[in-house]
C-alpha cells in the first residue's frame, strides 16, 4: 500500500519560523513516503514569501482509504492553542473580535462573552476538532499515525487547560509526542501524558539550506549589505509606545561596537506586525541602520547567517543564529526565554530585558560567544527523527 504524509503547520500567514517547518520535515521524511500533502488552517500560497502552497484544513477529512495515511504536526508554539486564537492571526475581523472579547473578559462575567465569541467563530468556520494543531486519533481515526514534532506550549504550565479529560484524551492518543522545552514538559508530566523532549527541528536549517541555495532564493540586493552589521527584530506588541527606548538601545550598540543595525521583520501576520514596529523604530534611529521591507524567509535566514549578531524576540530568529553559529541575544517573550534556558549552556546572560538590551548585547559581542550546544541540538533532533521514522516502517 502506498504511503502518504500530511504535514500540518500554520503556513497560511507570514511568520518566519512556521514557514520553515515543512521544508525541514520534507527534507528528512519525503523519501519514506510516496506523496506529501501540506495542510494549514486555510488554503494558501505564500510561495512568493518562500512558503509552501497549502491545502485547507478540511483536506484532513478527505483522505484516500486506498493509501496508508500519516500526519505530522510540524511544530511551533501550537500545543492546545484554540481555533479562536489561530484564526485571529489570519482574519482581521476575527482578530478584532478576539482583542475586544479579551478586554471584556477582564470584567465580571466577561469570560462568558469570550467563550460565546469563540463558539461563534468555530461555528462560522465549521471546525471539527477541539484544537487546530493538537489533534488526536479519536478526532482523526483515518490516520494510521499522528505525530507531534517538538511542539511548544510553555503557557500550559500556568493553565488548567490540560485538566480537561477531553484534552487529555486527545493528547494521550498521539503515537509520537515531542515537546521542545522543560516548561511544556512539566505541564504534561503533571497530567501523566507520555512525551519526550526534543529541540526545535528548525535547528537543522543549516543542514538543509546551504549558501548556494540561499543565494539562489534571496530577493534583497547584496549590495546594500554592510559586512559589519547586527540583525535586529522586534514585534509591535513589545515596542508599541516605546520606540524611543528601542532606538536608544540600538544607537548605543551601534556606537560602541561600530556596527550598522539591520532592521528586518520576521513576522508580519496579525499578532506579530514586526514591520510596523521596525518602521517606527527606524524613524528614531537617525543613521547607521538599514530597513528591510517585505523579505522572504530566505532573505531573513541569509541576513542572520551573515550578521555579526542577532538580537530579537523571535524564537526562530534565535534558532537561526544558533544553527549558523552566530552570537545572539533574546528578549521579551516567555517561550524564547524557556528555550534558551533549556538548550544553551552558558555563563553569559543571553536573554535580556528591553531596557538593558544594549548592555547585554555589547557584553555578548565582546565575549566572542558562540553557542557550541547547537551541534548537540542537531544530533538530538536527528536521533528523534530516526525514532519517528520507525513508525513508518
């Protein structure tokens, strides 16, 4: 019987890390299967941004019984994230409803309004599963195996979501379950949900994308790139109303280290909006910077690879730096802090508060820091991939 692999990932919005997963999974698993199908929340084509064309979610319910079907949830901070949240990153009207209902939920009885809104959105989109990217064999019995590839869900440690018996039933039905950080693991362990810990598979990007491949796919002009630049990324929720602070930190870094600052968005989808934050920061910079507009994922990867340092709130921007052996400083996001603490063995502070970005970054740069644990991460992922491949023999 022929084998077909379905890869499920949030590839219908421009978020750098999410768009990487299908490439990594396909590179390591496609030879095992006769066909590969890419599925996301909606049908999409972000090929101009470096993404892979996807089919809509309903494709998971149209599997051919003549084939042996397998599903891999490709990765990301997607464990037990509900439809209302995911759809708010794609549709502006859902985003507005989500933000409004979140504000209302803070007043007495407001949580019921948010639940009503969530139910309404699920009704409109005719959803058939409890979660988008955390699906079980009880919901999709047509798949011979369901695998979770190094998912994140660090927020679950401080949530009661996993106490729901229906949620536990979903997660306990999965054939292969790997998470990428200790906080997510602790939340699952408390509920006796079997799993393993594995680094994010994007750490393998340097094995998949060599310099020739990247040069053939980048859209930016290499002429604008100063060889002595630092890559900086940040999103709107982190910097809104604090653009002066961001600019002052970057100006300080530029002066002390003698580097140009490359401002480059990594996530432009709703909920990220890096491009808005960076344009506002650029207005405060004066000089010694360049702003990248509308990059594709290969532009981002190439720019980080050739930078002197990466500074950002993006987990996968940080993992890119790890993969290519570039010094990095993370800030702002809990999942990034959890990942750095989990997989980096260093006496140097690598996660910073916003108001001390300059101090932390200058210290890391001058220390000539290189994350030597990146190779350990790669070996760990390869080992887990071999374990996963055994399911398909």
